[in-house]
């Protein structure tokens, strides 16, 4: 089971996405990336963010006992 430190760590990992976006901006300005390259990079980053958000949501659910990790619901249904 994950705890609040895992949650904090996953939130802090979002800063790496800022760095990646800065790299994309630099590449667009300095390397003259084509529209296809830019769209591919942004689409890939979108998928990465979706996956990270899903992982973050699962960690948050574990930390706060939500959804399938809600022990109170489990206790009620099994009495």
C-alpha cells in the first residue's frame, strides 16, 4: 500500500514534464522542427501525461482509501 510520501513523489515528478516541454520549445526554436515532428512529440507527451495521471490517481486512491481501496465499503458489504 502506498503512503503520502509516494503521493508527494509522484506529484513532484510532474516537474520533469515542465523540463521536457522546455526542451520541445528549444527544439522548435533552434532545430527548426517540422510540423510532423512537433505533433509527434506533443502527442507522445500527451500519452505520457495521461499515464502519469492514471498512476497518480491510483496512488491517491490508495493513500485516501478511495474507490477499490475503500475498506469501509468492503466491511459493509461483507457483514
